[in-house]
């Protein structure tokens, strides 16, 4: 299929926050089906149509989504994982405070390897409301401090999964098209 752009994006965050589940839900529509634990660096592909401001034609984007099983913590894999990424989803789990407290580390890694690329803060597992330990307000204010978008998602019920990837992709398209002008 013809496409206007090919973008690499990365999904980062602590182990077990739901990075693979989010990516699989978006690319296959399924949760906890036919998916293996992430072993090493893996990527999924999805074609998206992004409306363009003030133009009738939409942009077709082939999104290459990189997801890892934590191996990016090893110095020899990390550059490969981050190299060429044009956007990032930085994830924490609303039922795991440590994953929220570790966010600055992930943001530092993105900045160190990719510079100032479009990044979105993602809270995962909102279907587990009774197990929530990180309030919406905390995620919201973290995102506001960094001036980035924030979405609360669930790979299980699909809540805001499409929105996150569409928003990130639209931001990258905006950046690229601003450069082309
Ligand atoms: P990771 O890729 O960040 O390491 P995974 O995380 O996608 O492998 O998910 C880790 C565990 O959390 C998995 O459970 C997965 O099913 C669960 N999970 C991921 N997203 C959600 C969600 O939105 N809702 C719920 N309820 N669970 C989720 P297991 O039991 O397989 O370890
Ligand atoms: Mg994984």
C-alpha cells in the first residue's frame, strides 16, 4: 500500500505497565490473544490516515511501533531502540506507583537519545479502577509541567487506545510538514 510517510515511534515505560498490550490492541484490535511476551526488540506496523489541516487530502502514514521487553536498559541495545524514533509514548500503570515515579528516567532517556521529539504521557489499565493508586490529577499535572498531551487508556477495553496513536502521529505529521514548507 502506498504511503506518504514512514514513521518510527517507540513505546517506553517500566516492565509490565502494558506497553505490548497497548501496541497489540492498536495494531490487531485484540487483548491477551495471540501475543507472546516481548523478547528483545520487536516492532508492529499499522497504516493510519491523518487528516491535514486546511487540506482535503489526508496523509497516509505507515507507523512502525517499537516495543521492547526491557532490553533497552542494556547499553548495547538502547541506541538501536531509540535510533530514528520520531515520537514516543511514555507509559505508567495507574495501579503501580513506582512506574509513575520512574517517569522522569524515561523522559531523560528519550531526550538523551532522540532530542525533543513529540511525546505523549500514557496512563494504562484504567479498567482496573478498584486497584488505582495514581490519581488522574497526578498524571495530568505531570503532563502539564512538561506541556505534553496526556491520555488514560485501557488495552483491555480499548479506551483511548486509538486516540493516543492518532494524536502522536498527527503531531509528527505537523512537524514534518512544517519543515517541508
Ligand atoms: P509490558 O509490555 O509493558 O511489559 P504487558 O506489559 O503488555 O506485557 O502487560 C503486563 C500485564 O498487564 C499483562 O498481564 C497484561 O495482560 C496486563 N495488562 C496490560 N494492559 C492492561 C489493561 O489495560 N488492563 C488490564 N486489566 N491488564 C492489562 P499478565 O497477567 O499476562 O502478566
Ligand atoms: Mg512487553
